[in-house]
């Protein structure tokens, strides 16, 4: 009986998590920039970053905070569903008029959506 009760609790918790995260994305990720990178108009120095997600109404915001530093940027994001979970993590960049690397898209291993950043 105890095992059945624990099983029901785990199923309930899993369904609650799926409801809070219908796009199948992790709420926290880490990312490494090997060179300075522009995120939503903010130039971030090379280094390691914690990336978290925040919903502001229907708007999805990604927050980049430098580990061991003070650099931070917030970017509006559109989620594009994937057919299945991502098998690799990758980032896509463009270059702006100042020849700076600009982050435009990210995919994280295990997520079920691509993160497309608004400029």
C-alpha cells in the first residue's frame, strides 16, 4: 500500500511539473561564451553563465548571469517546438555592424524547444 501511495505522489508531481513547463524546457541551464557576446543589446564578457527562464505574462524572458561576476543580460525569447528532445546543446550567432558576435538562438540538450532570442 505504501509503495502504491508513493507511486501516486510521484505521478502527481510529474504531471504538475509538466503543467508548469508545457514546452519541455529546463528552468536553469549553464552556458559558456568563449568570447565577448552580445545578448539582447548587452555585451557580455567571455565566461560561464547561469541561464534561467522567467515568464512575464505570455512573454518568455531568459536571464543570463555571469558566474563569479556581475555581468547580466535579459532577453525576450520565442520557443520553437522540436519534434523530439534535443540530442545536443548548441548556440547560433550572427555578427552586428560593430563586428561583435550576437547570440540569436540556443538549443539545450534534453529540451523540447529551440530558444530564439529577440534582438
